[in-house]
C-alpha cells in the first residue's frame, strides 16, 4: 500500500486530470468540435411502408424506379445509429423505395456498384447507380435530400 502522502498526491492528480478531461469535452461541445446528435438516438416507432431491411439478396428489388440502398454492417456502430435517420428519410420521401442491407450479405452487389465499405448510401434509378456517397451521421439526411430531388 502507498504511503499516505503518495495516496493524497495520486488522488489529487486523478481529480485534476478528470476535471481537465471534463473541461475539454465541454469546450469541444460548445465550439462544435464534438457533436452529439440527439435526433439519431430517437427511435422511429412506425416503419415506413417504403422501407425494407433485407437480409437476403436485393439485386432483383432495384430493377425499376428510384431506390436508396443503405449498406450497413452488423459490427458498425455508426451504421446502427444512422439506421434511424435513414428511416426518417423514408418517411419524408414516400415515393422512393428505401432498402437497408448488410454489405457482407450483398457483397456481390456492393462490388458491382463500386462499394467496398459501410456506411454508404447508393441512389439507384431504374437499376443504374446515380449517386454513391459515404455518409456519416451529420450528412445522411443531406445526401438523401440531394438525390431525392433528381
């Protein structure tokens, strides 16, 4: 066991480092360096009619019309968070089919559309890729809005 003086020093050092860490997080939040998106944590209670989460092959589902394909992965934390934002976009654009699928399950389709990572959103119109965009939590709605207007 540490002598009394060393224990006091260790506790003071821990308190100073903890306070400094909290201060840095607070400044980062205040200046916008660190962002916490509250909308992303909300759960979409009703699944829109034009949204599907498919576990199997989807190539035959995107032959006609406007489609958004959101490639995710089960091990990708940001993908799981963005899934709710993707569903919100599906509610906004009821005339477009929104498909969410695992990139590992649909590797052939992802490769044929030059996609090798997740999360990514593809806009496919009549079977042809019109847009391919790597997305993060702050941009997914912007990307969907951009291609939905085409």
